[in-house]
C-alpha cells in the first residue's frame, strides 16, 4: 500500500500559478487583510532575504512592470530607500494600465524613470539590478520594449535579483522563448515553482530561495497537486533509537556488489549502509574482493562468490530483510542469470542500481520480475537505457511516472534536483546536494543508504526520500569541508548523519 505523502510526510506541495493566486485570495479573506497588505508582507520578506547581499555603497536599480510583480518592486524600492540604500526605480511602460496594487505603490514614489520605446536603456552604472517586470502569472512570450529591457538586464555586469520568478520564465511549463532574465538569485514566495526543477530553467536560476509570506498553508496543502518539495521536513520521519534495542532491531542488510576492478563500489555501498544505521551488513562479492572488504570495512561480513572476478551464484537470501544489488557487479552472462534468479525468487522490496539496471535495460522482459515497491536508482543515462530518449524535462518526468506505475516501483532519478516518483503519480524534488556530488561512487553511496534504511523497517518510499535528502545533506557538509572540486564519494560517507 502506498503512503499519502501530504499526510504522513507533511512535505510542501508545489502549486500552479492559478492555485497560488487562489491561495492569495483565500489568505486575504481568512486573515481579513487587503491585497496591498499582502504585497507589503511579500516585499518586506524579499528585502530581508537579500539585505545581507547588499551594502550602502552599491548603486541599485529596480526595474518594474505594470502588474503585481511591479507593485512588489515599487514597495521594495521604498523599503530600501528608507534603509538609506541608493535606489533608482524604472517603470517599463508596457501599457498605461497598471494593476490596482501596482499603481498604489507606484504613487508612493516620486522619482520613477519611465522606459518606453524612445528610451535609451543603459544599466551599466548599477551594481545590483532587481527584476520586477513579470511574475508567476506570465504565460506568453515577452516582446516589445519589455524584451529589450530583459536583454539589457542580461547584458549588464550587475548582480541580478528576481522577485518570485525571473521575468519571462513560466511557472508551470517550459518557456517558449529565451527572452528571460538570468537571475543570480531568485527570491520566491511561499513555494518554489514547478519550473524551477526543469533542466531547461537552470540558465535563468543560478540560485533560488523560498521566503514565507504566511499564505494559508492548510489551503495550499489541500490543493490538487502531486508535486512535492523534499526538504528538511523529511527529518521528522527519522526514527529515534530505543535504549533497550540491539543490532537485530535495526535489520540485516545484504549488499550484492563488486567485480574485478570495481570492488570500490562494494566498499562505498556497504560503508554507507552501515552509516545509515543498519544493524548488520553483509557484502556479497566475487572472491577478489575478500581481502579488500575485510580490511577496509571490518564492521561488515563477507559472503564470497566461488568465482574470482564476478558474481556467479545467488546466496541464500533468508537471513536478510533488506537487499541492494548492482553497484559494480558488471554484466557477465552468469551475473545476469544471478539477477534473474534473484528477481524470480525474492518478492520483498529491494534497491536496484548501476549494472543491475543496465542488465535490466538490455533484458527488458526481466522488468516484470521486479518486486512490488522496489526502489530503482538510475542516473539519467541509465534511465534513458530503460525507457528511451526524451526531449524535455516534463517528458522525462512523464516517462518516470509511467514506468513507476507500470512496474509498481519507486524511481529515484539522480540529478541536480533528484526526482523521486512513486506508483501513485507523485513526484518529489530534492533540495539538498551540490554539483560536487557529480563524482564516481556517489550513487553507490546512495544505494547503501537506502538499503540500510529499508533494513530498519522504513517503508520503501520513506527510505527513498530520507535516503536522498540525507545523501545530499552529507554532500553539502562534505563540500563545506573539502570544496566541491575535491569532494569524493568517501567524503559523503564520512559526513553522513541521519538524525
């Protein structure tokens, strides 16, 4: 049975532009405030979020549109001026009709420069540009004078901040134009947008941060959305250890990994499994791995295959209550038969990674043998081998959902924002981790973590979500210690702390 993520995980839902607008209206009504008061709250939250990045010597320009995003910009200009920042304000005159709240905040300022078709646009003297032209409701390509302004913003050498969403970027779908502000930092309100997790959006989103503006959370969580943010709220699911427990309480994991030249994958995966909290860990590897494993991981037990270089026989599975298979096992025909026999006989959820996935992609009739609620952890290329090519991120996400539904499994698609799908059509986007984790062995570590969590009787979706988040969190800690360039998979294991 699949879990209801909104109830059991309390993870934040990602809402559409329309749903967010409805949340605004509901909040205004329930809190008995005006829309201009909500705009004031959002603008203040933006100022607080960026103020540590500013200094009084900088020249700041705020470029506003005629809608509510522009209204935010005018309010932010007033607040920054009150704090004695040097702020120039521009209105891009897309039309003469300003939204009601935009006009209210516009009239509170005295020296706003108008940008129209006759204006010579030059932002070269500014250190900071704040983009307040278009918000999350935009659904068409930017043209005319607004397009010229966006181009000038992107050509500047200033640090660019966007309010809620970079102007030109769509909230719910891929933008059909490249006329989009390239924000250095985007401060978004209440929830990230769905498009923030598209590969196609990353040019325009170097960094983004969510600020709370007190929209009614109960209303948002009751919206019809199957998109969730995987963040620190998942920490609430981590179990506390009982005083009178023992190693058997926390399960016995089996890691089937390694082949000649790839025993390191078995080492990383089994070390991570132990660090994730498994009570006992046994590693099944070919004979060539025995001395390496026994000397590098004294806490783990070894089941050595009769073959020197690859896994050729299936061990007895009854002692284990969690099994991960695939890191470094290779694709030898006998290893393929071991995998097939394993899938045919073992019916509990398992973790499948790396070469096990590659064997499945070359022998797709074996996919039907995957135990229900198993966790597959492909990187994009491994997933492509399983499902074929895609053109866009939404297309890839749909393939992920279709695969998870068809084979009743969980897909952990490893990427900059790792995306987890369950068989009920939910997508979870991870927010921990950094580019330094794009290094050999990082995926082997994740396999071990999730297997270790399964051993501790977490439900498969829980294990996947907790594992992905804390894997990324360990990578972030490692990057602070070593830097992203020097970060290795072993560093991730060393920094792993699930609590």
